[in-house]
C-alpha cells in the first residue's frame, strides 16, 4: 500500500542504541519500492532550480541517494570514501566521531576547480561527515552550493556547521 508521506516509510525504534534515543531507520524506506521512489523524487524536488555541475556523496548512503539523482539529472557523481578505498591519487580529511576520528577521501580529479557541487547524504545529525565532505570539495577548488539529505535530526544542530543551504526531505525535531 502506497503511503501518503515519506515519513510514514521510516521506522522509529525507541531506546536504540541507548535509552532515550529514537533511532530513525531508513532501511525501511529502501526496502519498499514506493518508499524509495518517493524518497528520490522528494529529494530531487527540493533542489529543483539549483544550479550545480556535480553531485558528491559520502559512503555509503550518500551513494544510495546521490547516484539516482545524478542519473536523473544527467550529472556526474563523485565518490567520497573511507580512507584506503580509492585506487587513484586522492586527497583526504579527518573529522571527529562520537568516539574517535574518521578519515575520508576523494580522487583528486573528481571535482574540477570552479565546479558547483551538490553534496548528498542520507542524514544530517551532528554534521561532521558533511562538514568534512565540504572541506574535500573545497580543497579541490569546487564550490558547494547545497547539501541535500533525506533526513535531518534538528536537535543535534548539524545544520549550524554547514555554511551553505541545507535541504531536508524529512525533519525530526529531536535527536
């Protein structure tokens, strides 16, 4: 049965991974053909009229949502991967996680200087991965003109770290 709202495809799991947290599981969106179709369509509508040359997405859920949008809009897709996964010359940046740090990288030739870039991911929570992705694009001379996510957890204030427009298909007030 087709649901009316994109939020209706998200399964909320209370007290995961710890008491007091409501985990918003997007795998339920992906597992439903109508939910996946609605997610891609809704995300794409949010950036209708935005001018950009390339879509960049972080491993792995940025790939899931960014690639079909890039395909639909006939744009190239630039991979942002965990360190050590890309075979050619790369640039890298590290960022803070809840417990430690992570390093991501891009191929040096994935963004040309002056290109306008839309960064796509599944979620903005604290904003760390997106902020690091933006740093990589800027190191290559690209200009991030927007960040597009399926879901935003507004209570974690990740939007505050992002210095360009953030487009969210679903917004949850809490964490």
